[in-house]
């Protein structure tokens, strides 16, 4: 988006409206099912917070509770200095973008964008101007008379965004807004979304199951699993310093490689090779993890352990080598000109500083590390 | 834009009509909703209650002014039930069996033929010639006129008519082609539903009379099937259109004939649609009165005729017996509804109406 | 029907071995033949049945409508009489029965007639000046003429204090009855789509009347309406209306039939509109809530536009079925008092009973004509228009 679309003065006044959003000990029960467990998040004014997790982890439920579409079983939601825990959604001053966009099929683009102002009784003239401005911000000002069915996926997405920004709410809530777009458009809209949030400076909570979206968009990421917050931190923190096995496995593409085993004689036996460890006790069930980009394929016997090549995929900028060791499949990122034969025995080398040890049982990160031999 | 009111109103009206908490209903709204729904339930149920108690009233209880509660206001008796099921059981049973045979057969026929036609219209492209159709109607009108006005024997007219139609369609229709599309055929078939039974019943009556089929099951079955054919075609056309073509195409690639595809793939996939359609057509056949009145005299009489028969003779209306017949008529419909209900996705009728 | 089916795969059965020296079995050849003719096979039964039991009687009925039919030994004698049957209904001795009694128009009658005429002329004028196509013009002309005729008929009868005939009664049942049924059906469907307890109970209860045979409903409401022995007779006596009888006054008799008809048919409208309400994506309503809309605004701006296409089609179906009304007036009032509750179907039925087949067919055709014009106009001018917006 061109920056000259939004005047500087407009963004300034908006940014000052941004509100802090506090979620305190928020719980949701559906009968016996505990969907959200003691969720505690402080969203800073103007922050872009991403709720990340696999489907069914309670992230959408959490968002709907913040929106007021779902009743909160216990806990509170505070916007700025106002407790909105039991306030109806229409009095919360929030805007929401739905996964389906929820554009009204019988209303034109202009009527869709102007709907939040229409229901609050903004005079028509003022409304039309606001509609045009909001549409211009998402480059939809030439398609105002169209109906949603006449728009492409990306254009519908923009209309949904325009409908969200027109009211200048104190918070945006977005429920997987990009998941219905194709991969290319998704990348493009991601950039636009991030830019716009930066321009408007509105506190935003964004729900997704796509860790790349989370990494690229977020100021901070909150990773959830089974209704529980696992880790809250900047994308870099979450990526480089995962608190547990789940977070480590969820972030990154291709995901982190894991080797499971029991500690014997201060080391992890991998086939014929032994990886010496420090800070562990014998008999512990542990999982060793390292990222594909922190490892390399070397001659057999030269690495920390040996494995067999399963496939090698050339992706353009690099080669992904998949090796098999016992039942575990590991992926290594190698330079694009790397050549290897299938079913060849190779050695795997990885950086001891950039490897992680977890307790296999509860998944917790261990204060232990791999020893260079 | 700060004119967005984000403060909930606090007046009495607001307290009555704003939900007290998220996901709940406002107390005022709740009161109004339940009042209206319960009032309508009473309006629906009271006549049915009255039906039930009338069936166990004696003639004196009915004619002596209203009594409401059995065992309190009056002593219920099963005399009407006994009369219908013990004394006159032959008549009752015959009407009951007739009704069951006729509505099952007519429904089966309508659903089978209708869904075949609907499937064909949904999947095959037809291009009938408008000229041929016009010729057909003209020849038919001329034939009927000849029979009616000049008393020509209908068998002779049939033979000559077919000959003339064949000749004309070869001569004219092969040169002039005004193609119609599937939509036109569909519209033509569905539009038959506009015909009030009274428009066609007299010729149908005469037709069955001339082939000596009045008062037979077959006559009523055929008539009911045709009357309900438009409904079947309309509902099933929409349903077939909503089934993805891939499965059928895959079956065809595997070497299945169209009939096999229809029987093995399409019909099982359409269970929900078929169930809804069957139920609807069944109810309509079961309850039909006017056509049955024309087409049956004694042997083929159905239940609705039996209802009307309770209003005959010098004894006036036998309200108690009539109530029994009406109640007995509801039972199989409820039974069918329960049996078919689990196949019916509520979207079936809706889909057709939307289309 | 000579073009290919486009299904070449089946005409070359690949599952037979290529070197099969035995000729294919008779059964197989029969199946192949069937498949080759599947095109015709699927649609022919329906076409033939409709031709025999629908088109043939329709044409026969048309001939009867233009004839005088006499029973004679061993059959019928049909004599062509031109428009005599129709003119008898519209201008002749049966005019009072079909259209109503005409004397002179009162002031109100003139006012209604002239304003209706003006409105129709204005509507036609606006159509001609804004857009014009020959088919559209002819269609609208027919609609305009029929509506004009009907409004003059009502102006000369109802609005001038004269009784109207079976045409007026039928239109009264269709329009007033269907309007009432629509409003109540819509309201019940909306209420039942709210998050309330006992939804399934209400759904089942509201559906029951549809299962009862119309003739049963007729007798049932006769019991209900009995002011001396019916369940509400104490209430009538309390109001001092001992001598009151629904069926004795034309307007209460008509109202009484509409109540019975509504009792039976509201379930149909209810069940489909309920499905339509429940079919609205939840996101739409929630987006409205977040955007600050009140409940009324959500209904008005979001739910209703979503339901409207379904509602319009349901009403079309209901109007088509409504024109056929015959059982209820036949049972509940026998068309009385006088001809006050006699629908056109019933009128035709009575003519048939008196063995006047020509008149009976003529009335049936007039009914068909009015039904087709009104339903087609409704469809083209309203349904298509509404559909275009969704």
C-alpha cells in the first residue's frame, strides 16, 4: 500500500486512541469441556498480538470471548480502564474480521463498509465520506457499487478490513482472516495487513494456526495448546528459545527435528553413535531437538550420528535432505547445489549451541546441553 | 469517529430489552417470545385435544353442550371406536387398506418416475423441438374434438391421429427446428402443479369411465402419482444438482451404465432428499379428498371419503365416529414422519425453494 | 433426439476381454440397449404420464368448456357452442354467481375504480418510458387488464355494497388468507429461531396440523365454531351471542374458513422459513453484533434480506395452492350462506354435480386463467426482481 493514501495527521490521532487490553484469568467451560484455561495476556496499546495454535486449541474461543460473542465463565477482560467482561459486543468498541469475512451478500461494497456507521446513526453525508476514505485505504474505492459475489477473494478480504477500520475502533480482532486465500495472495495480504496495522496503530489480536503468519505479523506471539497458554513472547524469542517440546515443534517450517531416547552413561545412544550430554541423569527419557538449518549432512562417520538418505528435495533456494534414522525422520537444510544419492549412508552434524533438550514425558525444556566431543 | 456510543443504556426499557448477559435473552423479549409461542401451541393443540375427547364421548355428551375433561365432566366410552373397529370393521379396514395401498403405490410411482426425470434433466441436455410439441397438441385437440362432437370411435381416432402426427412431424418439424432447453422442460413439468384438480378431474373421470377403470386402485394411484409428479421433480432436480458430478463420472469411467450409476450411486446419495420428498408426497396422497371423491364409488374408497361418510344419512353428523377416523388417519403419518425423519436434513425443502 | 449422449465409454465395454470369441449374452445386450437409450428412458415415463393425465385432460377440458355436453345412452354428446359457457358466467345469467351482483357504483366504488385504473395506467406508462420490450409489454398488458378487471369488479361489488361472486371469494381467500398465514408463519419461524428452550417441542407441535386431512380440518373447525355445543359456547353465551352462528353471516363465514385454512397451512410456511432463518450463517449476525447493530437492526438489515428470497418463493407456492381451495368451504359452510364462501373450485364442483359439464369446465378454465396470470405476474415482477438482488 502506498503510504500517501493515509495522511500523517490521521494516523497520529488514531495511534493516540490505542488502548491496552488486559485478559485476566479468563476461563471457558462448555459443560465438562474446559476450552480455555486461565488465559492471562496483557496486550500493550497498539500492539499486534497473534494467538497461535493448532485447530481446537481454544484460540478462536478466546477471541470470541474478547469480542463478547461468547460468555466468559470466569475471569475478566479490560479495555483501557474499562471492565468489559459482561458488556455486550455492540458496546465494546471493537471491530472483528471473520474467517468467512461475513460480508452481507445483499449489500454492496459501500453498504457493507458503511454498515457499522449506519447502525450507529451517522448522517449519510458523513458516512459516505468515511466509506470512501476507508475504501481508499484498502484500494477498493473504484468497486464500491459491486456486490460481494462479484469480488475476488482478496477483494472481499479488503472490504472486510475496510468495514473493520471505518469505525476507528479501540481494538481489532481477526479470526484467521487470511486462511481462505491462496498462498500467493496470502503473502501479499499479510504484508498489507501488517503495514496497515502499523499505520493505524490500533491494538490488534489476530488468531491463526499458521506459524509463518504469526512470525511475520506479530509483535508478540501467544502459543496455545488445549486451552492453555504455552509461551508468550516476541517471534524471535519463541523461535530461538522455546519453553517446551510443543512450542519447539510448532514453530518453524520445516519443523524442528527430534530424536527420542533414554539417557545412558551421560549420553544418548543413536544407532551405533553416542551423543554425549551434560546435565542429565541416566535413565531419563529425553528428546533432543535441532532445527533443519542448524544441521548439515556430512560423510558417513563424520557427523554426530549416521542416518540413511530418504529423499532430497530441491526447493529453489536450498535443498531439503530428509534422512531416516530408525523410526524418526529428520530434515536438514543444505545449499541448493548439494547432491546426494537416495539410500546412501550419511553423517549428521549439528551445532551443540543450537540444540535443545526436552523431557519426553512432560515436554519441559531441560537445563542441559549437548557436549562437543 | 467518537460518536460510537459504547455505554450501555440504563433505562427501564433497556433493562427489559437488553440481554442481561452475553448469550442470554432480554427478560422482556423472553416473556414476549414464550407468550406467543405458548399461545400458538394452545391454538394448535386445543382442536386436537377436542378431537381426542370427542372420540370417546357418547352422542348425549356431544349434543348436550360442551364437556371438557374426561372422568370429571363426562364418562368416556369407547363406543365409537368399537363401532368402527368391531361392528363395522369391514368398511373401516377396507378404507384403511385402500388408503395404504393407494398412497404407498402412488408415492412410490411418483418418486421413482419423478426422480428419474429430475435426474435426466439435471444431467442430460435435451433439445426438444417446439414445433413438434405444438403439432402434437394440435393433433390431440383435433382428435378429441372429432371424438366429442362427431362421435367417432376413439380407437380409430387414435390410429389416424398417430399417423397424422407422425407424417406432419416428419414433414414440418424436421425442416423447422425451434429448440427448447432443459429449463423449459423443467418449467413445463413443474407448472403442472398450477392446475387445480377441478380443471382436469372431469376429463380424467370420463377417460377412466370409458376404459371401465372407475373405482379401481390403479386409477387413483395413477392420478395421484401425476398430480404429485411436479413436486417430486422440483425437489429432486434441485437435490441432484447439488450432488457433485465427480462420483457419477468416476462410475461411468469404471464402466457403469447410466441406469447402474443412477441406482448404485445417485439414489443412495440422495437418501435425505428422497426421504423428504416421499414424506411430503405421502402426506398429500394420504389426505387427498376431491380426486378420490370423483374416482371412487365403493370398492376403492379411501379414508378421507370415510371421514365425509360420517356426515351422511338421517342421523346427522356422527362427530364421535368422525373423530375416530381422523385420529386413526393421523397415526400412520406420524409414524412415517418418525421413520423418515432421521434421513431428512432440514435443508432439502429449503434448497429447492431457494433455487 | 438423435445427437450422441457424449458417453462413449460405455458403448465400448472395456471389461470384456478383447479376444472374447463368445457373443455377448442376451442380458448383456439388453443392458447395452437400455444404456444406449437411457436418454429417452429416464424422461419418457414422466412425459407420457403428464401428457396422458395432465395435458390430455387439459385439452379435453378446453373442448368441453366450449361445448354443451349431454349424457346419452352409452356415452356423451358434445355440441360446440363457442364462448357461450364463458359469456354466461361473465355477462349472462350466472354473472351474479361468478363475478357478483352489479347495480351502480357508489361514490366509494367510483373512487376505488378510478384510483386503481389510474395506478395501473401510471404503472404501464412508467414501464413504457423507462424500458420497453415487446414480450415484457404484452405480459404487463395482460397483467394490467386482469388486475383492472378485478379492481372494477371489487369496486362495483364490495365497495358499492353488493355481494361478490366466487372469483372475489377466491381472491379473498388467496390474498387475505395467504397474507395472514405469511405474517404468522414468519413470526413463529423467527421466534423459534431464537435461542429458546423447548425449540423441538414447538417445532413438532407447530407441524401437526399439516398432517391432518383437509376434510378433517374442515369438520374439526365446524366443531370449534359451533356456538351452542362447541367448546367455546360458554364464552359466546357470556358475551350474549347465543344466536350467533359463524356460518350465517357472509363475512364471519369467510373469516371462519380463513382461520381453518391458516391453522392447516401456517405449518408449511413456518417449517420452511424456520429452516431459512437457521440457515443464515452465524457470522453475519455476529458481525452485526460486533458492528453495533441492535436486535431490530440485525433482523431488518441482515436476517430479513437473507430470508426474503425463500419467503417470496414460499408465498408463490402457497398462492398457487391457495387458488385450489375447495375442501374447507365445501365442508365448513357448503359455500353458504348463499354463495358467500363459495370458491371457484367449489363453484365448478357444484356445476359438475348438477351435470352441467360445460359450465363446470368453463369455470375451471377461468380459475386456471386467473391463477396463471396472477402467479406468473407475481413470479416475473416480484420473485425474479428479488432474486436478482441476492
